[in-house]
């Protein structure tokens, strides 16, 4: 997703803009740019294709002491990655940066005959549209922005400034986040609060349909219909250490290794071991509302979807009287799905900004169904639009590949399921094993990571020659296999896909040959013997198999990575740690970009 930063105050604007854009790099981008104004409105526009370091080379020859500016990292949607398509875009006296998609930009462009278009972007159309209402400074910039936005169809987070008025920035949002940092004698803006950390702890999260005019010591918010909005200043939770690598070579390894701590944060104050119960306050559902639940719909994309699928298996185990359905947001939003009475929707999203998941949330709310967020990013759009919710509190997840969020999302949803079971009168003690294992998870994660890291690194070296991989599992090991395959494919670019073990004979078995290696997740349990016979089917066809298990394993597979068998229920979540490390070390072995894989962004805020 693209990144926006802005500054107006007493310090050097160029410095903040560059450091702010670097904080947002992890979200994925292909070009960047900044524009600053001196006190006379003289503009210095710098843009570069590729990494921010290319922009810094230009900056070195164009240092200014300007005190106001805006900046942007672009992830191309309209127009290829290039300097000319990079933001900020200029039209007359104004400069504009934009996250999102202007769906009706082509028809708007046809009417903007005064403007000589240089780029292929929808954003330049928006800049020209604002300028067409600006009248060379005859009208207030904020009015010109409002007039323009009233004609726009699509999503936007924008920041606009004008050479005519070098002490104000206008920002607006609809569908793409923007946060305003309130400092002392300075005001900052960003599309993600992590860019503000270290500068201020006071933040105003703009809502859809709001426009703000900011100066170094004022923030004035209105709706597009000119209704004044009182600014709600909130505390930014993140600290600097949380968004730096803390001595690790990559954010991904840091985030894998901090899972004992991050899960402990998720569980904090929510697990009562003595009584063998959990307590999840966030969802805001009364005991009676919990008792009435008959159907759960769990919605997410990618890893969030896998977390929901895995959680659904667990929830079914201890709430037999409710049905649980997990859906892919980008599919579900366009289906004409009937949502039965007494349903609750769990909306799962690390970033809280995923466009398809947000659209699903809005569709589901239209049907009057209660929506509960399982979200990490505090103050994110999904977190603000659900009826209730639980923050997973894993801290910023910087690496594009989601790891610590997955583990905590699963456990948060399991705790929500247990809360329902408790409200429905589960026999005292019947959930004790679940609660005991949940309480044990942080230490078991720590032990597993320590036990397996060396072996996994060696295995990654051995299997890096393969271009194709098959992940296999049954029951709770099947969604876990799906998540393992996604991790491997999205950062090491190995063509990895997951299948339910029982599906092998229905087609995938035909794939087995020397092009492939297989990763089989085989936990101890009632389906262990079934998985063993599936493993034998693969071996009989010459498979090259790495088995991840929590028990003794004696078949002649290529490699076995054994984790502790202490957990009977949540062992697949520990097995997923092996998959996370395997994907990490495979990518390092291949020399690819671990934290910012090609073509991907940390938060997919466009369809
Ligand atoms: C997972 O590693 C990917 N980065 C991606 O599938 C991600 O899980 C998906 O885009 C959903 O993101 P969200 O949790 O922020 O909504």
C-alpha cells in the first residue's frame, strides 16, 4: 500500500518527510517523492523511481530549510512505476499526494482541458480537479479540495498544499487511512501512525468523509458537507523499539522470534487458569447475546483467512451447537449470501485496512449482523467500524509476511469461541484443557523456536533447489498447511500449495515427481494413522518429504522435524512456527528481499 507523510512546523520538513517515508517502506512501494515550500512558496519537488535511497541522492543536491511539505511512497495502480508517475503531482500552484483509486478519473480527465497532463495516473487528474476549483488562490484551498472530492468516485487518502499559502496543508480521507499527529508548534500527517512515533503521542484519526485544514498549531476538521467535526485526540501506543529491528537482520525473524511475548500480550488479563475460563471483554456482547449465537461467519484475506479457518476447527470442537463458516473476503463481498438470524461475523485483519475485508464488513453490517473485529492496528478503519472487537496487541507487524499476527489471531478467536461456550453453559471443567494449553502457549512457542531453528535452517538449505512444494495436513493441520504454503510462496517465490491429505487421491497425487518436495504436518491424534497412510502413498510415488510432527515418526521420509508433544490441542500452531522459520531461511538462502517481497504490500487497501 502507498504511504503518505506531511509536516508543517518549525523543523526541517525534508528531514521528517524522508524519515517518515522510511518508516512506511515496509508497506511496499515502487517509487517515492516529496515536495517542500519555502516561506515565499518556492517549491522543491523531488521524485524518484525505486527505493527511497534514490530519492535521497536527489535530496543531497537539493537540501532546503523549508518548514512545510508532503511526501509519498507509491505502489503503482494506474501507470507504471516511474518518476513521472510518482507523487506528489502538480497542477498550477498546488501539489497533491494520494492513496487509493479514483474510479471515475477517465471521465473527470476529459473535462480538465486546461491542464496539460504529464502522467498516466488517476492522482494527477485529482490534482487538476482541485486546481480547477482553486482559481489560482482566489478560493480557500480547503474549499477547492471539497468541491473536487464531491465529484470523485473511489477511495482516497490525500494531502494537498499550495505555493500561494505555504503554511497550510489540507488532508482528506475516504477508504484510505490518514492520521494527524499533534505536536508542539508542529503538525504532522501520515497514512500510518508508525511514521509519527518519536515525534508525538497525540493523534487524530481522520474518518471517511472528513477534510482537515492543518497549520503548525491548528487542526480544523469538517465533513464534505461543511459540518464541523470535533477532533478526538487519541494516544499513539507504539514506541520506537517496536518498529525497529532490535538487532535482527530482518523484521520477519524479529517478528517470528517475538511471538512468545506478542502472544502473551494477546492473552494478558484474558485467561483465568484457576477457574479454567477465559474472559474476552472487547466484543461487547452480553451473556444473553452470546447465548443466542447460532452461526459464526469468519471473514479475512490471506493469512487472516487461514487464521479464521484454523480457529473455526477449534471453535467447532467445543461449541457443537453453532455452525462456523470461514470465507475469503474478496469472494464473499460479491456473493449474495444469506446470513441467518443469531449470527455474528468475526472480521479478521492485522492492518485493519484491507479493502476487501473492509467492504465485507460494510456489506455484513447492512444486513444488521453484529460484527466483531479481530484486529492488530489500533485505530484502523476496520477497528473503528466494527460493532465491537478485540485488539490482538502484537505490536506493529512490519514484514509483509504475517507471522505473529496469525498466532494471536487464532488464539483470540479461540478465546472468543470459549467465551461463547462458557455463556452457553459449558460444563465447568470441560474447557479446562483448552484454557491450560492456551496459558502454556507462550512458553511452548519459546521452547519450539529454540528447539527447531538450527534444524530448520539446515532443511531450508537442502530444499532450496526445488521450485515446487506441496504442503499437506488433516483437520487442524490442514489450515496450518495452507498458512505454511502461503509463507513459503510469498517470500521465497517457490510455487507452494497446500492440500488436505484426504484430497491427495482426488488429483494432487498426480503431481508427485522430482520437481516437487512435500511438507507434511502430522500431529499425534485420532487422525494420525490416516496421515501415516497418506505419507506412504506419497513415498510410494517417490516423494521427497519433510515431516513436521510432535511424536515419534519411523517412516523412511527424507527429513523429520520433531517438536515437543506436550500440547495435544494447539500443536499445529507450534508446527506453524517451523513453517515460518522454514520460509524465512529458504528466502535468506535464495538471497531474496525477506521483508518486502516483490509485487506485494503489507496492507492491500485497493481491490
Ligand atoms: C500474509 O503473510 C500476507 N501478507 C497477506 O496474505 C495478508 O495476510 C492479507 O493481505 C491480509 O492482511 P490483513 O490481515 O492486514 O487484512
